[in-house]
RNA sequence: GCCGGUGUAGCUCAGACUGGUAGAGCGAAUCCUUCGUAAGGAUUAGGCCAAGGGUUCAAAUCCCUUCACCGGCUCCA
């Protein structure tokens, strides 16, 4: 292929290539393809990166044209909406200093200094923004020299900083930069790489969500800023739909449902520590039993080790150093007045279970024939998470992991990890959860040498490949002792939470000097695999509550069947039915208060009971029941034995929704 | 931890700006009602207004401190 100085070649999404004169912009390429496309061009993507339509293309780039029908359009529009917000804020607060205002997954935000708004004023700001949209101001791009840009941003400390970073090539700029771009609309102008829509009128609908505080560059030591969150959509109806989704997320909030269904509480006297109420514990017990079965299948031996250890243990393992750096370990010197010794011993609450399992491994001399040696434990750990991090059951200080450690030979790593991943996949599938695997690699504060890390990451990669489900890589997110695979489940609000994990650890076996006697009669160092299928019972239950919105599958439901007697005459029949369910291990009750039937039904629905059995004199006489499920379906003249048999199957197969009344 | 907000009955919230006897709905208890597929009626009980300090003749209300929670930032299972 001959390539001249004056032309560049770009690759189009369909795989074809196009030669255009050097310096041609994204928009120029679009016109080259077709005038209609050119007219529609809003922005472009060069090698996947969103750029302005005025950006020149470069040789070898893969180019995509962003038009109003593209997914990226929303992002562009929201970026423009952020500018409109800044413009509106400046109209009301002329002295405000602008920091940054990017689009986000859900909308956009803009950070300001010198703005003191409260939630009540958001409506006024929205009105101001809407008037800017109505004015349909043209959004214009301007390329200016660094020198001129300096003059323009003079007195705006944050913009000055951004500009200087750009000028010195620090913020991702790969070449010397001579010019920067400004975007302006009406009296407003902002240093910005773009891209943007052509005019403010093209932003369909905007709204502001909330005010939050942040710091310049997200750094606590930097200046505090006020962040205003908003969102924008192409139409009012899309915006309304968005708010409905937010409301749905709020209705599903596990803290709200947990209180309403009386599942758990986190009292002020133990922040970050979940108290499981009887109904919440019923769910946890099911989860525990389920995981025990899985652990049995995987060949784990269940153990229990204490929460309290001397910190010496954690100093050997490296946890002490790691956790104390962030002040995350609960530890103290225990005064020893009784022994009159000068110094007390230092104790701590375990932040992880692994060191205790190492002790169990280490107690005996191990042969290669014993490996993999696997210990599992529902171990309760404590970490002193910073107060601002705590969040219901999802982020806590005291938590119980469905933990397990496998001590393996190097040649066993891949099959062991793959098998564990398969089971995690299977487990999360039983809950109907979408899961994404992430490979998290060596962090900055890692222990152990790089060659070990490389090898460990390679092992995990090949296990993930063997699983064949695809995965994402998160660089630098691994544990300090080894890389890990995180199984992330998505909650109702679209947040992803790490539930299961598999972590490789070459470091602790060395620090504890673990070994086994190999076939060759020499000592070898085993590798530790840390893993959890659900992660922690606390977090997993929180995710479950939101995922099911409190409408748990039969096997997890705190109350599975409620018998609703029509009147006092049939109380005896109702209780006999309930006792039959109890005999089958079901959680069942009789609504024997003096409420009306309608009221009893209403309550059972409010409490998300999967099945209601309504019985009156007719049913008693016929020896039948009337079944109603929480999806408001009804079935009359049902044989109770047949129903119970169905229930056993529904429970056993962990079906997600009551299906006795399915057609 | 940082920035902002909130804390009143078991729950959801009025009352606070402008200091002057603490309110409602739901829930609970009791009684009436004995009911056929999402709220029958009446009565009663429930609060050291998060905790501590201050201002004042007087504080749920104004000020300060602490604690907890919520939303972000940052950090993690």
C-alpha cells in the first residue's frame, strides 16, 4: 500500500478503508462517505475514543461517526448539558469558579467552587437551564493557541491547572500540544475537548438530581468543591422513565425492605455490624446450608477458627502492616495487670481468615498426596472501615465470609481455580444473578516479587479462558498478596458488587514457610487459593434483597406459606394444614387474628409471602384448600397433599417464582 | 476520614424559619364485627423531640460539641 505524506488511511466500521487528505476532520470523513451522514455528524470515535467532529483523523485510525441515533450521542448531549448547567450557575453566581463537568453513566455533573446552593434552588437552576435550551444557542468550537488560552482562563484557578497539564502533556496527551479547544454558547465559554451537540436546543430534556460535595481531583487534600448532579435525555418521556427507574431502585433499597420485612437491623451501638432478625436469619440459614453443600462438592473440610488472635499472627502474614496502614484493623494492647508484666500483649480481631487456616495446615507435615488440602469456614471478620464508607449490609465492619482456602501444588492451580469458577457461576445462576468476572492484577502496594505475580496472573487467565465466559481486566486492583478474580453481580440500581472471589497467593506460603513433601521426597512450597462463593453473607443478602425486591424465591422466603382461615370455625383445620407444612420443613403460619379475609390477604401480600392458602367451611368439608400466590393468581379446590408435593419440588429446584398456579 | 444533608411514637412524616402545654396516618392492644380473594368499626396505650452542654423567665425549635444515618468523594467483600 503506497502512502503519501499528504494522505492518511482510516478504517471504517464495515472494515473498508478510506484515504483522505492529511488534516481531514471527522466531519470531513463523514461527508466523504455521504452528504447525509456528514450533515448528521455530531462527533466521532477514533479507535474507540470519543472525539469532536472537528478533530482531525490520523493514519491507521478506526473511525466511527457518531450521529443522533448512536448510543454515544447521549453522552455527547449530556456533556453539552453539563455546560448548560455551568452557564446557568454562572448567571446566578457570577463569581463561581468552574472545575470539571463530564458526562457520567447516568447523566452528568459539574464541580464548582464558590457556589453555595441547596436542594431548593435546584428547581430554579433547572428553569434557567431550560430557558437556555429554549434559546437554542449555537455551540461553537474554537481552536486557540496555548498562549491565548492562558489569557482566557486567567483568574480561573482550576481551568488554569487543567490547561497547564494539557500544555505539559500530562493528561494523556501523547504529542506536543499547540492548540486547545474552547466551546462556547451565548455568553458562556469553557475550555473543553468536546465533543458537543450543535446547539443547546438539541438537548432534549434536562433535570438536576442532587448536590454533593467533592474535592478538586477527588483528593481530600485539595480544595472542597460543590458538585451538582444532573441528567439529560433526548425526550421528556425518556427523562420520566429515568426517574421511574430511580424510584424503583429506592423501593428496592435493602435497608428499607430489611426494615419493612423485619430482616435485620444495624443499631447505633454497633455501626457497621448487622443484627440478623429471625426472618433474616432464616434466609441466612438457607444460604449457609446451600453453600455447605457446594463446599462439600468441592472437597472442602469445614472448620471454625476464632475472631480473636494475637497480632503476631497478622504480623507474620503481612495483614498487620497492610491493614494498619489504613487504620483498618481493630487491635489493642491488652493491659496485663494480673501478671504485672510491663507490657500487655497486643490482640486483634481477624480481618481475614487465611492466617488461621495456615495454622491448621502447618500443624502437620503434609505430603503431596494430601493436596489439594481445603478448609472452609463461615468466618466472621472485622475491619475498621471508615465511617463514611458504611452502607447498610453492602459495606460493613463485621462480616461473615463463606471463606475457603485450598493449599495446592502448582500443577493443580488451573484445574482448582477453574472448578471453583464453575461453581461460582452455577451458584449465582441459581439466584438468577447476572455475573461478570473480573481479573484484578498486581496493585502498587503488593508483597512478593514480580515474577511470582506474573505467573499467578497467567494462571488465573488460563483458568478464565478455560471457563470460556469472557472477563474484564482491572489493572492494579488485586489483593496485596496476589491477583484475584472477582465475580461481580449487578444490583437493582445497576451498581456492581463483588460477591464471589478467587485469589491466588504465593506470598503467605512463603512468609509462613509452608511446605509439603513431594514425590521426590524434597520439601516444596504450596500455593494458597483464597475463595468465597457468595463473598459475605451480609453483602450477598443485601444484594439479594434488592435483586428480588423482597419477593424471594420459595426456598429463601422467610415465610413460605400462610394459611388464612375465613373464620374461627376453621381454625382447627388451618392449624392442621400448617402442621403438615412444618412436618415437611416449611416455614408456615396461620393468620389467626380477627382481621377480615381481605385484610389477611392484603397483609400477606405486603409481607411478600409466596403462597396463601385460604380455607373456609367449604374447603374444610371438602378437604381442599384455595391457593393464592403473591402474583395474585387463584386456584380453588386444590388437594393439599398435591400442593405440598409441588412445594417440595419448587423448593428443591430453587425456582425463582411461585409456579404452582402456572398454566 | 472529608464535604453537604438528616435525626420528633415501632414505621412514614407534620411542628422548627418566627422559642410559650408535642400532632397525624399506619402499626400495636382491647372491644364490637365472623367476614370468600389487596385496608370493617370503635376505644386506648405509645415520645427525656439522637446524646451532652450553652443562650433564655421559657428550647423539639436558637448556638456549640459528640454520636448515628443518608447522598457524594475516597477506599473495599
